[in-house]
């Protein structure tokens, strides 16, 4: 599990273009400085204001136990 003082988030790839079926509404949120547990899931609000629009970004999260979690985020 990700714990304070352990792990990291790393950008591993950027691809021009993004998905067409965006599944979230647009809103402004204050980025987190660490993961938090709520409602049975880990939550991390990531700042995206510095990302270029119409790109897909792939990230890797390093967990304390040595495992990795991969996720993809697209901007519009």
C-alpha cells in the first residue's frame, strides 16, 4: 500500500491525442500532496493545469511493497 514517505508517481509516457469518450465532468480541484483512503478506495487529486491539452499521459505509481500501479489520463 502507498504510505506517507514511501512510493512515487512517475510519468512514463505521453502520446499525442486522447480518448473521445471522456467519463468525467470538468471541475477545478485542489491537488493532493499524498494519497488518502476514503469510501473503500485510495484517492489522489492530481494537478493537470500544467499538462498540454489533447494528450494522453501514462503514469506509474510505486508502492511501498515494490509493486506498481499503472494508470492513464487524457486531457481535452
